[in-house]
C-alpha cells in the first residue's frame, strides 16, 4: 500500500477509495452527489453530472453535480499496477483542492448523507472507505457508519444485494 500512498500523494487532487455502494441501482440510474447527500437519480437530458469516483480501470461509477477533473491517464495506469490483486475493491476519488476533513457517511434508505466526523461518532461501528494525504500519518477522509458489503463485480462497484448495510 505504500506504493499506492506515494503515488496518490503526488496527485493531490485524487484520493483512494473502497469501491462499494450502499444500494442497488435500477437501469438508467446513477449515484449522484449534491452537497452532502448522494442518491440514485434517473438520468435525463437535464441532469448535469460529473464523475467523482472511478474503479481502478478508470471507469466512473459515482457522480456529482459540481464539476470535477478526470484522473490523468498516467495516474490510472500507475494506480492499476500499484493496487495489484486489490484492483476490484480499490478505486480513485476526486478530492479537489480544498482541505480534506474526515467525514462520516450514513445510509437513509437509498440516500447517503455525509456529516463531519466528531468524537461523538468514535464508538459507532464503521468502516474506513476513503484515504488521502498518506504522508500525513492520518489519511482517513471518510468512514461509513453501516457495515458495507464490499463485494464488487467486474463491471461495476455494486454490492451484492445482501442489504447488510440497511440496518437502521
Ligand atoms: Zn459505504
């Protein structure tokens, strides 16, 4: 993982993520983040969306309403080589230029809601899902509250439909 960390530290606009989803998408839907809320949206001509997360193969699987940048081709190829056998579970996310703070993601039905992590969340069962700034010694930038089934498929970053993370 040190190779991955060193690689990403030289591309500060991108971070490492666990490729997973909290719900199953229906045909025509994408997972779209707007502000602190992500939810499935049926694509229409009027929906504006930009890729925010990519599999190690460079395929976008999550989107947001604000513009992003594509990971450079050399980053994707080096990343793919660096993750080795973990290529199905590790991906890239667009972090932008702002300071990254640790956020907590909760599932509410098919919506995922982000909040800033605070000490009150310390004992909540959660899974680390985003990392950045590996040289800092404190790279975690997101944890998910509910246990995420990280099984993915070759074609996408979707869970098996086991609903282990619908616990409310
Ligand atoms: Zn999650």
